[in-house]
C-alpha cells in the first residue's frame, strides 16, 4: 500500500453533528419532520444523491436551495473551527513517516475543506484535496476516490480509504481501495462489514491494526 485517502466530516473532524443540527433546524423552519432514516441517507453524500435525499425528506422540488442554505450555515458555524476526532495526528504522522501519499476526498465544498484543515492545523499532512463537486458522480460512486488516487499518483488498489459513512464505504469499495470504517453517527450494517478491511472505534485503533498488518 502506498496511498491513504481520508473523508473529512465525521472522520477527521467532529462536524457531522453540526450538519445534522442544521438540517433539522431547516426542516423545522419549513414545518417538516425528518424521518428516522434521514441521517443515514444524507451522511457522506453530495451532488445528485444529496439532492435526491433532500427532495424526498423535505418534500421539495428545490433541494439545491436547501443544500446551499445548510452549507452556508455550517460554514458560518465552523469559522471558529471544529474539534478533531481522536487519533488524527497519530495516524497522519505515522502514514507520512512511512512514506505514504495522503489525500482528503470529501463531499464538502473545496473552500470548506481547505478552511477546516487549516484551522485544525492538519493541512500540512496532505498532498492533495478533492471535493466531491469536482467529480462526475458523488459517493457512493467511486469517482471522488479515483480522482484522489490520481492526484497523489497512486493506483486506487494501493490506497487505504478511511470513512465513517455507508455511502463512503461503498464508494471506496467500488474504487477497489482497501476500506477502513470508523463509524460516527451511523453504525455499520452487514453490507458495510462486507466491504471493509476493518471497522474500528477510532483512528488510533485503526492505525495500530494497520501497523500490525505491516503498514
């Protein structure tokens, strides 16, 4: 293995709770009650899939407006930064020391990715940043991970993918990467377990397992 590709929200930074809080505030303002499956369906998505989920749950024919409103509010809330998830510095420093090329591949807009990594002090670890908005298709399609692998100059099959969402796990698997899941708000299901090399409680635990596997 020569490359490592990380999701951002809910994986590197503890931001999914912010997104979920804003989604539900927007729904309440519109008199909408989001269903029990909303969190699982929206987490890790972007582009056409996110719009489809929003159209269904918000019962609207203008999901792009909902998506823009949520992104703007989350961006404002994250201006002061958000906490890092446990083990971020450990695994990133370890991978770089082992000679890995490292990327972020997130469904968030590029300006939000760059801002969050900079504010959290981890932007220096990465060789490339990829926004799902640059890819032809969003997760669970593999495009964003294939693009990230291309930008770091490593074959996708030689890359680890670190994800917290079901759609991200599926995208990594379809890209033929070796997938590690660190669940955040949504627990793994049987399909995710089939797709993953390993599922761990934190990035610290994942790094220990990867080192035992030979890095």
